């Protein structure tokens, strides 16, 4: 019996920009600085990226007198379809986790973005086979009953 | 309650809050939830307290196997076992499920806000 530990969320959004523009924003330090900051914070985050497979990034978010570093490594860079990177943030207690950003062209030059954030224990391969949906369904059911 | 009041809480307050959640406990919860038989058990327990026999009954597994599954759920803090006469009654404990859901809610909330700002970055003229 396989019991991979799974913590996962998925968010989706249709963006009014081409997949290329959306994809590049995820690797460009200036763009990252603009969108990886708390809404209440006027200052951009400080981002440094080495956008190649095996390359790393550091995004330091500012807020309320504190700095919140987020680091990770690029696992897959397939412009403009898919970007996979590890995500480590001490402040979020998420431990080691993996973020996948998938882009699909939508009508009118728009882009459907799907972001999946999966937390896995160290040394365990990401093999979640939709297990997280089952978990979320269950949680939904229990919490609503 | 997951989600409640999130809109009025600053992002970094949420971060600080998240540190309070014990990752190991969440791992145990998600580990316990990763098995189909155990999820079915929990689903049925969300309606009422059941005996081990009643829990095993609809599943294609032995009473001993069912008992093992219940032990895993117990260790994750998802169920409570109470002896009543000759039988054990199993009751759902909802709090760990709420905590697990809260991790998901907060993480989703984090990315939703980032995507709001990505949208603004891509379309600066149509700021809300």
C-alpha cells in the first residue's frame, strides 16, 4: 500500500495576456518583484532568478517590517506551457513543496493558468494521481456536514 | 473556521499563524487520508459513531485489517475509540480535518492574491 503524504491545493485563473507573456512573468525578477508581494505592500519584492533547470531563485517579500525569503529550484521549464519549481518558505511552515504552473491558450489571446502546490515529505517522489482531489472532497464533505 | 475572516487578515499575519501548525501532525493527517478505505470510514463516521464491525462491514477487508486502519486514524487524531460493553465505538474527531483544510485554504489564499497581482502586472490599465 502506497501512502504518499499529500498536501495540495490548486488555483485557476484566466489571464488577459498571451501564454508567453504570462510564462515570462514567472521567471523575470522585475515581474516577480511586482506580483510576489503582499497587497498591502507598495515596495516590490526582491527577486533573483537563474532560470534554467537546476537553477535557483530567491524571492524576498517585504511586509510589516519583516522580510520573508522564499527559495526554490527550477525542475522543469517548458515555455510557454509548463513551469515546475520547488518552493521553500520557512515562514509558511510548508516545508519542502513543489509548485507547478500550467498554461493553456484561451480564446481572445488569453491564458488559462492552473497552479498546483503540492507538499511532500523529503525524498518522496511526487506521485499524487489526483489523490488530493479525493482528500479535498472528503474535507468538503466532513466540514459541511 | 477555515476561510472565515481571511479577507480582513493581512497576508503576513496569516504566515505567522501558519507556523503554529505542526507540519508533522498535518503529515499524519494527510497520510491517514491517503488511503481509500480510511476515507470511506471517515465519510461514514461523519454521519454517526460506529463500531469496528460496522466500519469493516461494507469494506472488502478483514476485521483485523479494519482495526489496523482505525489505529492509523487514531494516531492521526482523526478518530476516538470508546469502549462500551464488549464493543468499541469509533467517533470522528473533526479538528485535525479542519486544520488540514486550513493549510489548504491559506495556501490557496496566498496564491490567489499573487495571481491578483500578476493580473494587475499584466494589465496595468484595468486596475480595479
